C-alpha cells in the first residue's frame, strides 16, 4: 500500500485534517476578535516569570494549554509565540496526540 497515512494526500483522514486546519485558521486565528485575543493571551502567558504552566493554570488546564499551543503552532507556524509557550513551559515538547490527530507524526 505504501506510505504513512499522513503522506497520502488522497486519504479521507488527510482531507478531514486539512479542512480542520483551514477552519481553525479562518474561525480562530484570522477572526478579528478571537485571533487578537488568542495572541494577546499567549503573550500574557509568556510574560509570566518563575512559574510553571501548572502553577498558572492548574490541572487539567495545563495539559490543555500544551495541546492548544501545539495545535495553533501547527496551524500558524509563522506565529512564533505558540512555539515559545511550548519551549518555555513544556521544554519544547509538543503534544503527541494533537500531532497524531493532525497527521503530523
């Protein structure tokens, strides 16, 4: 059969993944209010010094932060703040399940 699912652009999962990514870009990142608030909140998280994600958000919201930053970084690689959150609070480790669902593993 050849190739991993993520390499096959004709697979239904790949098409769904691409539609999802497109919707996240359009409905969140490019939205005039939601996109601006997401970027502002991401900057506020980056401004916190001397605390872990768990200190700031508690559980399970620290896990959700890692997952959502992984998603937004994958969808908007030109926006460095999402990756910076992952570097600072999660030692650069992206959320594997989020990446798997996006077909990037």
